[in-house]
């Protein structure tokens, strides 16, 4: 039987394919590293608090939201928690096991990503070393390049599942074999993706494997597309999928060359200042069609697999975060390229290569340990802004004690104004306040467009809507600080600065504080505030 392009290799002693060996020590090592590194990795991603808060809202209400549940600046506007499945998993684990439970969910997801690539290797009959290299790169990308505890990790499971399903259906079609197994796997990948991430349509891309086959099996193509579409409809948001895509992928303040979000900057521009590892990954993906092996593929294979590669290139060009999506869409072509890498024949050299591979695989654990060592002690999640926000958070938690945010409408909560970076943490840490923005950086449906310019990296170019709120929590050097200090309707709450952190200042509308005085002594020197208010009234 002829080898598929994925099977080709140049080492005479590595013709044995990984799919014949089952789970070897190399696959087990990758799974072990994925689990250990994910458990050790700090939960310091800026978006995680918002995912936890959304998961809590869903669990408390027993349904998915259709209108904005948090931000008073968007009250009544459409809101879709399309990542509800991992969000509920995060929050459910947190309620049972604390924040350690969130790490467990993350570890299971990363391990699932490794298993999904291993299954793809078995389906595509990759060579032993192509499998090892693909597994190690997959682990490193999702634990070093993108170590965040985010729903997008589900795509690292769902897309390889879809590739494996398409390859199995392609191989079964010539002999009129059953495509049922591949169809079930396709359906499962689509269901997992549509309930976890905005870019669920990527699970249709592996159909190119079936279209590149000669001859094309219309039965297999129809089964794959049909299973994918049916899977996409298996979501509580089935009737809103078009609205979700239109709302989040249409023109908005977060997308484009001047995006206030670093990961949404165009990829090629970002490469100018990117880390060496990012440049190597992008460069490797970029040259794939220029390598000699690509010319040896059939014309159909070059066209259709090249189309998937081109889709990944386009996503990367739009935003640097598309680099990982490019990797997912180019996986079969990358495996073909790795299968052509010449390998040593001397035993000593072979052992050195294996040792180097093991060291590379273990790198995520070392990175996680270093990250934990550098992490400062914080209350709650180790959010990047947690230390600076801690004094104000303690005061606000005290001042809103007794407010059940889940039992009242967003319009009935105190209205807080903050900046883009801090919103996610504040929505989770101080749920008794409705914040003007929640910092879901990749979810523009949750952000008032005029406020997107508040990202401090670009400067506060617009004034946030503090004039219509009750509370303002902003960096001390924010452009609105002078106006708040001068406005007689607002009073500054004295808060202690934290060494080594950007100083945050807290202002409260005097009329609101008179209606809702703290029920017990609060931190951040509230006596000074009460005294100054009493003096003003006399």
C-alpha cells in the first residue's frame, strides 16, 4: 500500500508509525507535561475573572443571557455568552474546589488537546518523529505562547478532532466503507466548538481533505458538512448564531490597525517587536508552500490544503492572536514538512536528539514554576491589576455589602466607571457594582465603543461616562482625575497606594454615598471621607 504524504520520512529506522504503537512513552510524557504545567500555571489571565463571573450568572439563573447582564453602559443591548460551556465548567469547578478547581479544568483541557493531536496522528498515519514533533509544538504553543485559561483552548481540541474525522472519512470512502465513525467525531467537534468559542466555523475547514482526494467522494463530503452543520445547531444560541457573528466580527472599536488590544493588532506589524519564538513559528508557517515537499503533492492537494493554509494566514494578518489559529489550520501540511526532516542514523546521535526533544517538552513546566516564583501575593485571582486595585476593592466590597447583584436588574446597581484593563477583575471581584466596561478584550459586544480608547497603552483619549455614574475607579494619572477632583458632586475616597503598582484612585458621588452609607467600618480610611462630607454639609 502506498504511503500517504504524511507518512514519508527520511530515516530508515523510523518507518514504524506511531499509530501502530498505541500510546507510547512519548505521548504519555506530553500528556503528563501538559497536566503538570497547567496545574502549576498561575491563573493570571486578564479575561479569566469575566469568564468566571459569566459562568456564575448562568449557574445562578439557570439560563443563558440574551441582553447585557453586567455593564450599565450597555443595559438592554444584545449579549451572547457563546463561551458558556467552558465558563460554566470554570465556575462550577471553582465553587467546588476553589481556584484550584479552575486549574484542574485547564489541565484537563490541555491534556485533551494533546490527545486530540495524537488521535489525528493515528488517523493520518504520521511517522513516529512527525508525531513527536507535532505533539511537542502543540504543547509548547498552548502552554508557552498562549498559556491563558481561556475558552479558545477548546479550539485546540475541536479542530484536530475535525481533521482526524475528515481523514478517516477520506480513507473509508474509496472502499465504500462506513463514514459513521468519522461523522460522529465531526459532530462532536462541531458541538464542542460552537458552545465554546466565537470562531467555531473553523471546524468546517478540514473538509478540504475530502475535496483534495482523487476521486472526490460526494458521500463523504456531504456527511462531513452535514455533521458539522447539525453540530453547530446543537447550542442554546442556535437561532442567534448569525447575530453573534455579526455583532462580534462586524466593524467595532476593538478591531483594526489601531486596536487598543495588543493581541488584536495585525500580525505582520506585531512581528516587528515580537519575541524570537513567535517569529520562528510565524516564519515556519509562512514558508510551508515554498518547501520542496509541497511541489510533490498533487494539484488538488496543493490547491485545497493551500486554501486552509491561506485562511490561517489571513487570520494571522488580521490579528496576532490568529497565529495559533494558523497553526491549527495548517497542521496536516506541517506534519508533511516534519516527516521530511532528515534524522540521524548513529545511535549516539539518535539518543542526543531524543534527549533534546525531552528537554524541549519539559520546558512548559520550568516556565510555569518560574511564573509562580515571580507572582506576587494577591487577594483572589492573581490578576495583573489585583495589587493596585486591592485597597479600593476592599472599600467597595464593604460599601456594597448586602447587595445581591444576581437578584436585581443591572440598572438597579450602583454605576461604576473604570478603565478597560480593570473591568474584568472588578466585575468578578465587586459584583455589587455595575461597571461601565468589563474588559472582555476579545468580546466587543460587551464594551461601550467610546470607552475602548481608554486603554492606557494608547492614552486616555476619551472621557469615560463617569458623569452619569456613582463610582469612579481610575488610575491616578487618568485624564479625568482632575475633573473629578474639581467637581463638588464627587468626593475622593482616600486609599493607600501599593508599592510597585500603578496607583488607583477611587471617587464616589456624594449623593449616592448619602443614600447608601457603608453599614460597618470600611477600610481605606472611610472616617476621613465621612468627616469631609460632614464639613461640607455644615
